[in-house]
C-alpha cells in the first residue's frame, strides 16, 4: 500500500509553481491529473513528464458527483500498487471535491496534501478585490439559491459549461436586476487570462466553456436591491424601534399590537377569498410585519428574538414530520394527521391540564366552539352520526323560543349560544368550517344589499318610500343575478 500525494497546479503558468510541487511532479512515477484543461499541463508535458488524466470520465456520467466518486475509486485502487501523485487545478483544498472525498478515506488509505497556489489569489488580483470586504465562494455545480449572500462579493467557481452558467444566472435573476453587471473571469493568473464584464442576463450566452472559468458578482451596494432580503426587513424593524426610530413603533407593546394582528389576519383572509394574488402579497406582508414587531419587542426586552421564533417553528416542523425528516412510513394524509396529533399530545401532556387548554382563548367564538368540539371528538365524546345532532338543534331551538316568550335577557342569550353551538356541531359533521361559512354568508349579504342600494339610488326615491316587500323583491332579483 502506497501514499496518495495531492498537489495543486496553481492558477497559471509553470513559473508560478512552488519548487516543492514542481519537484514532486517531476519525480512522480505515476502522475494522475483530474483534468488536462489547465495552462501548466502543456508545459509539463513538454518537459517530458508523463501524465494520465481523468478527462474521459466526465463523458460517462450525468452528475459531477458520480465523476468525482469514480476518480476517487480509481485512485484508491491504484495506491494499492504503490505511491501515486494526484494533481488538481489551483490549491487541493480550495473547491476540490475529489480531494475532500479522498481525505474522508484517510482511515483506510494514506493521503498527503502538499499544497499549491489557489486560483483565488489570482482571481482577487484580476478583479481587484480585497477579500476583507467579505466574499463568498460558491461551487456552481452544487449550490442552493438561498445560499447566495448579496451583501458579500460572490465568486462562482466550477462554471464548466453553459448549462451551469444558466443555473447561476437563473438563481441570480431571482434576486438581482437583469442588467446587473457581473464579470466572467477565464484562466485568472495565467497568460491566457481574460475578463469580460457583461449584464447578468447575458451570462450563459457569452461564457467561455472551461473548468478555468469563474463568475464574479460584485456585492450589492444599492439598498433598494436588498429589499427582498430578510436581514433588510429585520434591520428596518430594529431601526423603527430604535432610539432614533418612529415614536409610534417605539411605544408599542405585545398587548397594544394584538388588535392589529387580528385586523391584518382578517384582511389576509379576505384577499384569499377574493383570490387576489397582489393583495395576498400585501396582506401577508402586513401579517409578517406584526410578527416582526412582536419579535423585536421581545429582543428589546431581552426575552427572545426572531431567531428564537424561527428556531422553534423549524424544530416543531421537523419533529412533527418524522415521515419526511425521519424513518416513519405513512400511506396517506389521514395517517399524517394521526401522527401529528399523537406527537402534539405527547408534547403537551406534561403542560396542559385539559385537552381544551391549547385552544386559543382569543379565537372568534365560532372557531373556538369548533375547535373544542374537534378535541372532544378525538377522545370519543361525540355522536357517531348526524341525526342526534339535528335533534339537538331542534331541542335548542325550542328552548330559545320558550325563553323568548319569558324575555329573560340573560337566559335568552344562553339559549341562543346553545343553539349556535349545536349548529356548529352539525357543521363539523359535514366538514364545514363555521367561520368560513359565516364569512361567505356575510359576503353574500354585502353584495345583495349593495345591489338594493344601487337600485334605490337609480330610482331616485328615499328608503322610506319602499315597503319591506318591495325591498325583498329587489333582494330576490339580486339572487337571480347570481349575487
């Protein structure tokens, strides 16, 4: 069993190789390169150095990860025959997936990294970037769009082809204007170095295909381009609540903001009912504003921050979805609901004194009744069919009529409450949310009454000139119009 010695070919020409790396390359009996697509390779071959590359492997697989795994397997097999030198572009520990995979196998094979010049030094020089300003290095073959940090200078490496360039472009277009200036850097630090400044939308149209191509995205200096960024929102809210902020925002408390959260929630529900996407965006923003204000108050008081809020909900979602994030298997949505409730109950059983305690007291009364009934039904306190529910409605209606004759205001109120509670139970049986049903009735009444108002206005008469029968006739006309 030999040793795999890993060296870097640097960013440019042979003169930039360190003497140690050059000597290792010259003395290697078996030298493997990840790719020959590097300025120094032709010069090494001209000096009589025999090189084997893995360039042909790239054509065999659809995914780069498969290519890298194949290379590592091949090297692990070769090292059993004796020492191997493996050379990669740049520095072995900068953006080299195969090196990382080899180091993960150090318990089974001998691996030594000798070093080399990183392409980053040459690239920083090429674009005149001081990394102290903050920069982010991203592997263009393997990244998620939400990893992009526009407040830093960004360098995308491994931009091998136009398909990868297209992925980079599309990810950036979600965050930046189509004409945002970027730089395509080819063979930084070598005699072949070339830099091209282009608008973002042209990235995948003009790019030179090579493993020596990088894309440099200057950090965003214009604050307006970061309005979509969560950090920007957080800073805005902190400023509003800060010493030099808004007097109204500064004096708010959790208690004073309650009514606004309720109002914004109902406005969002209205936008959803109207299927108005633009308004949904606006109202979701207003609800998020309330969340951010409450979180900022918590941070100002030293009690909690938005980080705690996000951490708590993330932990809950992962904990309550073991069929997604764990090894639990489910067949259908009903099983998901049962698992959710079982996990939720296990979380609550050491805290709650009643099954009903986790129903928010601030819910509208119709929803609160609905939720109470749902929780009671889960432990069997429920009718199995709808007939006794309807009989209960009739019973409560009779009691309302009896109390109405006596005109005892308090008892009449109680009986009306019992009747509504019984009707909500029937709604639940038919899987109708009573709050939504009542909201629909309200909306229907609004449009039909508005229709009556328009008719009265068109006819130029006063309201008192109409009898109830005449107004009811217009109401029926509104129904026929589909309102």
